[in-house]
C-alpha cells in the first residue's frame, strides 16, 4: 500500500501543502547535484593544488639554485672580503706610515718653509753677499798681511828688547865713565839727565884744551925748570916738546879762534889760538900753517904740520897752554878726557874751577 504524507508550510501570507514523495525526490536530486558539484570542485581544487605544488617545487628548486648560487657568491664575497680585509690592513698600515710620513713631511715642510724664508731674506742680500764675499777675501788678505806684519813687529820688538838692553848697558857704562850715580828706576829721567850732563861735559871738553895736539914719537921735554940745551943754563920750559917727523899733523885741542899765525925768530913758524874760558894754546917750530888769523877752528881740526923752524935742535912741536896769558903745565890737560872728567878740577889748582862749577855742573857728585 502506498502512504501519502503531506507537509503543510504556513507563512504569514498563507499555507501550502507539499507531498512527501515529491519532497524526497527533490532532496535526492539536490544531493546528487551537490555531490557532483563537490567532486567537480574537489577535482578542480586537487588539480589546482597539484599544479600549485608543481609550481612550488619548481620555485623551491629555483630558490635552492638561487641559494647555492648565493652561497657560492657569499663564499666568494667572503674570500674577497678576507682579501679586502688584508688589503685594508695593508692600507691602514700604509695610511699609518703615510701619517707618520706626513708628520715628518709637516716638520720638513716647516723646516723648508723656514729655510725658504731665510733664503728669501738672503736673496734680498744677494748683492751684499757678493760684497761680503769680496770683503771677506779682503779681510783674509788683510789678516794674512797683519800676521806677516806681526811677525815683523815681533822680530823688531825682539831686536828692540836687545837694543834696550844694550842701551841700558850703555847708560850704565856711560854713568860709570862719567862717574855718576843716577836713579836706576827712572830710565827716561836718567836718560835725560845723562844726556844733559854729557852735553855739558862735551861742551867743556870742546871749549877747554884737552888731549894730545900731535901724534908724537915721544915727549922730549916736559913743562918746568930744565937745563937749556942751547942757552946752557937752567931755564923755565913753558911747554911740552913732542918729537915728531917734519910734516906731522898738528890738531887744535879745543874750539877757538886763530890769534896769530906768523914767523918768529925764536919759535919759527908759530900759531896761537884763543879758546873759551881764558885759555890759549901756541904751537912753535911748525913747517907750515893751515889756518889764518881770525879763523875759527874746532877741536880736532888740523891747523898745521910740525917742522924744525926757529931755534930748534931737531924736528919737534913745542906746545904751550896759557891761562889768562900765563903758561901753565899742559900735562893734566893732555891727559884730560870724558872718562876722567872730574880729575882735572882737583889736580889743576891754578884755574879757579869753583866759579865755573856755578855755571856748569862739572862734577855731579861733588856739592859746592
Ligand atoms: Zn919746547
């Protein structure tokens, strides 16, 4: 038997009635349709998923390849980095070196700058450098010349020292000879005083007759009483007879003026000279005259030649010395010289020496 089941659906607008069998058919159809749709969708999805998987695999493989490549690249980069690091280290070292070099260069640069400044300054003076060079050369030459001069001066000094020593000794000798004691410590004063004294003494020795009037062979007769060879009586001999060959030179014993140059009966050819301070000298038995009356003669001048004129027993010179026109003994005057200057003032009493000492310091050691 068939059972009809009805389903009533009520809504607000009304009610509808549906048979169960019809509904069952619809449901079955719907389920079939849904199943088919599901299978289709599932298959499609599966296919889709498969294709996606394939794509993913492909992607994966690609990515793997990429990774490998990247890894290799990475390793290459690492090697390169390592190399670069080495290079960098070297570069750093180089840089440090360079920095050091740079600081050196800075110092050098400063030095160079300073040198350059100096050079620039010097450049300004280039002209004067040439001048300086030439003046340096001149200075060197001058120095060499001065050194040579110095050597000369040293030699001169040495010889001057020698001369001064010699002069000192000469002064000593002179003082000894002049019989003087002068202060030794004042050389200039000593020299001056010596010079004055010597001049004064030489003046007196040039004025008052002294020394031999002739270079005689010997003295035949001295001054004084004697037995006269011609008169045959004891008579006064007023001079000294010097034996000398005819033509022997006769010299003036002091400065003076010729008072007489004449021939006399007893004296033969005769000369008389007037000297200073009241002295006169005469020369008898001459061979000739070499001076005239009124002529001034100096000590040591040749005035005549000796002979044998007048009353004479042989060639000789009769030499007389007069003081205030009176003959005195010439012996001390003939011996008189600069070395025994003082002696005559005590030996010869016939001359008033004291008043002459007032005019000239004849004897420095004897106070008056
Ligand atoms: Zn005589």
